């Protein structure tokens, strides 16, 4: 009996069994636990501690936003794919947030709303309601539920496009007096959704290509100089 009590092997085996049982929780319980962590993390106030490297990355992100805003308000406003102007800024916010995290995503979403409004491409009092949550919740959801991959990024663009469609309907309801909801959906909302989803692919590729050097290690960056 004394040998069994002094031997830690049975106790370790019991602890391992308890740990395995804890891992085998019901999928609903695991989903609720992850959702709880998601909400707790989402309620944190984002804080970004700036240095020279982050300032440089921020300038590149703003330059990307300006590029997409100019394309959206000039070239694509004239040559409209599917007969509607795609929302390149929404795709850019999602792409940057997937790379940089929820803090950068929230900040970039706010900047994107101000930039597109300054160029006359949206309503500032409504766009932050779409861009900022998209930039903040997309990377948090990726960390807790998904992995960063091309299908997941495309899925986020599709979901955010639905939010953009609702926002477009709200804007039209406030500005157009006599309208038909099915007519607006077929002539404005659906083409805008399709064009935004289609062009989200090259936007994602361009953003990841431009920001890739900022995700290299210090030794890799020094070696490339």
C-alpha cells in the first residue's frame, strides 16, 4: 500500500484521464465557450502602441486605402461591373484586418469610412457601422473559429457584402421617395453585391502582397536590404 501511495504513476494516469474527458466536451459546450471568449475579447478597448515600424506600416495601409478609394470613385464609377459600383474599401478593410488583427482592423475601418466620404463615395454616419465592425470582428472570429485561408476570406467578404447590401437599402430609403423594393434589389443591391464579391479577390491578393514584407522577421528584413 505504501508503495502504491508513493508511486505517482497512478495519479498521473488519473489526471490524464480527466484531461481527456474535459477535451471530449459536447460540441455545443465548446461552441458556447468559444463564443464567450469571442464576446469577452470583442469588448476590449483596442490599444495600439506605435513605433517607427508600425508608423511605416500604417502609412502603407493608408496608401492602399487611398488607392482603392480613388479606383472606386473614378474608374469603377465610370466602368461599372454588373452595372454597379463595387465597394473596394470593404474588401480592403477585411484584407488588412485579416493580416494585422482586430486593433488595426478597427482603426483601418474608421479611416476607410472617412476617406471614402471625403471623396464623395458614401455617407459618413453609416459607413463606420459597417467598416469598423468588419475590421474588428473578422480577425477575432478567425482566431477562435476558423483558420486564415482564401475560402475563409471569401466567406467574410460574402457576409460583409450582405451588410453592405442592407446599408445600401437604408441609404436608398432615406434618399429616394418613390421606389420599389424588388426593383432596387435587382437593379442596385444585387449588382453591387456581385461586383464587390468578385473584385474582393484581387483586392485581397494586392493587400497581402504589399503588406507581406512587414510580416518578415527582423533577420529576413535585414537580409533583403
